[in-house]
């Protein structure tokens, strides 16, 4: 018995050691101004080492790998399509840079509105790379319950500079070729109108070894997660190889980032999901302004708050990710410790333990290692006292110009908020083929402290490099990449024009008058050495195309069918029928077979009726002509007849 207990302890220790090596998860909470909260769920998963091989569909034999904590459902997909890197983004909402500052992870794990996917595929030529790309998109579509299978040539691009792979961005000497004769192809596509919902979150959680049942992932609930001001899910898979013997392993990072409105979550917890009018006694009015039973100028949200994770998510953290794992599950709180007090509460089977979190400077850290239900309470007397907002290195806005149905334009504004340093950045734009971009219409303006300047000579001064690949109708989108340098405390405005195409009848969606979504542009900020330091995306745009009146085709079809039926019926009658008089019709009808049969039947019926009538007449005549017999007198009786008497 003692030996079995010791063996079981050794197994648990080995399991916890493997969990720390192959899996880690971290929840970071950061209060934002105006009673907002940024929650970041981060999961790091590594696979066991394997020998990198190029998969050929004609060869059935393939090595089986032990993925340990790496998802077994995703590994064969990457191997069968020869994917060396995979990046998938699900994003919805608008990030307010002025109020919230920088994006989490410097924007490298955030995507544009909708679904965005790009990957690095090993292949001998571009045709095979595209074949694996479409195979990958269809597989991911079924796996994540998304419309990724709608990716085709018309929205697929091959970025040159703006989007860099993990291989090029981190270590130029690190290569993951399984065959030196092959090449690596970076392919990208986006679906800006794709909605994000619970059906995407469920397969996301199934990729985790905990399946969302324990650890910080037990907090994730679709109703709470997607009821936020901004949310995004990301999946990044890299192939990390050694330089000599091609022994590699998959490194996967999954993250969920979202911004919560604390006051709305508290109100929903108290009143329910259905909005209700605020009672008069609960209205917070500014008494320094006009205030009576009819008028109320509302105050800002209260700054004295007391809430917990259960208030926001409706759940508790179900212990660490794995038993006896003392380092794998971590919670961090980034806040001003002078104004915020964070208390942890462990709900155990036999007791409840409460304690205050401690940490260094403005970071409070708690490692979850006990098997209990965890909840964290946040209490402050002034919720406006948060950490200073980090200003992004570049502020960008993009909008459509023009109101014509045949032409339009883009206006992109880049602002450098720094007062000292200039900024170099890459601008990536992918436009649908039905927006025919004219690069010769590109104009540039610059605003700075000395005034406003414009002209063609500014293009060579601020636009260092240009890559443009024009669109082909229904086959390729417009692809534009610009390397731009912007001075300190300056604003650059780019404008360019395009033509709108008239689509075919079947190419319009059911809600054609709603417009067509244009995917966000990608901006990558570079440092002095050309490395990426920050990445952001503009908002998506809604482009209105010339749309026909879809009711007219149905009217034309109905009218045409009616006229054709009348014309055809009249002509057909003239060609197949003969015009005759009524007397001829009766004569012809009497000589037809049907008329003869009817005549015979009538004669038979008339004969039967005549026989029956004659028989009845004979019987009646016989009855009337027979004489009446007098009764004979009986013997012994006498009959007397008295004469008539007259008075």
C-alpha cells in the first residue's frame, strides 16, 4: 500500500512538471478609465519534439506524434497542409486608443473586425501552396464554425513587407524547411463582415487541455465575453526547429482579450439581462443645474465601486489548470495600489479563506495552486485612479470620400504624437476587386507646427518604398504596401481614388443595399533597426456600390411570361384549329363516333321506355272494358224493388 502511494505521488509530480513545461496560463486584469476593465486570458502550449517532414498526399504513411498538451485535433491539420505558421484572429468592436491606450501585447495578437487568417506554407511552387491554403481554410471553417471556407482568389494576398512571419521577425537564422528545394509562402485573407459568436468560442476552448473546465478558462462564458465593448480571440502556432537536425516542436499561443463595462455588468446582475428604466429614486442628478421632477442632468458613473469576478463573469475560477501544478496558473492585476484593494477568496469544501493580494509596485500577482473555487474582489474609493494610459506610437484613421455611385476615394490620416522622434511604419491595404484603385491619384499632405504642405515632391520625401499589385476582376484584390516616414508632432494625410464596378446579378448578396465591407488596413510600426514594435488596424469600411432595382427583374419576368403565353396561345390556336360555322360543327359532331354511341344509347333507352309505356296502357284498357256482374239471389229469399216515390 505504501509503495502504491509513493508511485502515485511520483506520477503526480511528473505530471505537474510536464504541465509547467508544456502548458502555462495567465489572467491579467487592468482597470481602465471610466469604469472599464481590460481582461487578458493568455495560454501557452508546447508540443513534444518531432522530426519535421514534408507531407505529400500521394504517400499514405505518416509518423504519429505524441502531442502531450498540444491539441491532437489541430496537429494533423497543420501537418497535412505543410503549415509552418498559422495566425487566426476573431475580433469584434472598436478599440478606443484615446481612452484605453495601447493594444494588449502591442497589437500583435489583435486583428481587424471580423476574421483574419494568415499562414506560412511550405511548397515547391505557388500552385501547390494555394492548394494547401484553400484546404487549410476549408478545414478551419468546419473546425471553428466560421465562414473561412469563403476565402478564394478574390480576397487572398501575398504580403511582401507589412506582415512578417515569426521566422523573419525574431531570428533570421532560424529556418524550418523540411526540403531545401521548397519555398515558404506567406498567404493572407480576411472576412470583415464575419460575426463572432459562441460557436467560435466553443472550439477555441476545446483546443485547451483543460477544455474550459478548470483554471482561468473556466471563467469564459460566451454570454459574458461577447457582451463587451471590444473583444478578440487569437491563435498563433509556430514551428520552432533546431538548426542542424530538424528536430522541431509546435508552439501555440491562445489569447482572449476584451474590455468590460463594469457598471453595465453590475446593472445586469441586479436587474437582469432585459434593460429596465431606472427608478426615479435611483437617478443620479447634478443638483447644481436645473433639477426638478421633470428635469435631471445625469452625473457621471460613480467612482466608489465594489465588485468581483463573479459579478462580471457569473462564475468562479475552478482551481488551477492541473492538480499539484504550482506555477502553471497565474493571475496578475495591474492597478494603482494606493486606491485599489484586491482581495482573494478561496471557497474550499470545508472552509472559506480570504486574504489580500500582494505584489511589487503596481502589479499584484497570485499563483493558483490549491484545489478550490477562487474569486477576487476589487474595491476602490476612486475608480478614476488607474495606471497612466500608454499613448500608442501612431494614431490612424481611415474613411471613405465621395458620394457618387461610380467613383469614390479613401482618406487616411497618420498622426505622430511624439514631440521628438520620427516614426517609420508599413501601411498594408487590400481592396476588393470591384474597387479599382488608381495609384496615380495618390496625393499626400502634411500638417505640422509650421503649417500645411502638399505636392508631388512630398511623396519621395515621406514615402520611402511602394509596392502595388493591381486587381484582376473576380481573381485578385488590389494590393498596396507603403513604407512611410512621419516626422515628430506631424500629421500625414493620404488620399487616392477608385472606380466602383457594377457586379453581376448573382454576385449581389441578399442585403445588397446595406453595402460591402472593406477589410481594415494594417499598420506596422518599426524601430530604428527595422523590427516590428507595434501593430494596429484601422476600422472596417462600408462601401456602397451601384445596385440595381431587384424588383424590376421579377416584374419583367412576369410581364414577359404573360405576353408570351397570350401570343403563343393565339398563334397555336390559329395553326392547329379550323374556323367553321355552327351548323358545320353540329353536322360534324353528329357524325363522330362519340355522337353515334350516344345516339345508340338514346335509342336503346327510348325503346325500353316505349315498351314499358305500351305495357302500362294495355293493362289499363283491359280493366275498363270488363262487364259488371249482378249478384245472384239466394234460395229462400226474395227481392223486392220499390218504385220511386215523388212527393
